[in-house]
């Protein structure tokens, strides 16, 4: 996953394979889904003490890690479809 500390010049993207790019795309989408699910009224628990910002950030980090693992292990067919579609694009 691309984090804020990465040096994003044009050479860093040339080192990423199509598979890694597809996995990053899928994990980012599912990370967004997981984060929005946890922020919805249905995902919130009725807590006596509200969550701090640190707990919220930690939950977002966990969601990103879960999404990365899901993309690598469980969503291989989706990643393979995206990689195949990269090959069909005329450059």
C-alpha cells in the first residue's frame, strides 16, 4: 500500500509490477469499504467511553492491513482479472 512516507517519483512506479499494482488497487478499495463500514451507525458500538483518535487511527491501520491480506489471499481472481485487463490496454 502506498503510505505517506513513500518517495513517489516516476521511477518508484516503474519498479511496481502489474500484479503488485492490482493488489494495491484492490486493497485500497476494500480498505475504504472497511473504514466506511466501521464509521457507519450500524458499525458503531454503544460505548460508555468514546474512542480516542488514536484508537480510530489504529482501527484504520488494521483495516488497511486486513484489506491487503484479503487482496493477496482471498481475492486472487479479482486481482488476476485486473492484471489481464492491464494487458488489453493499448499503450
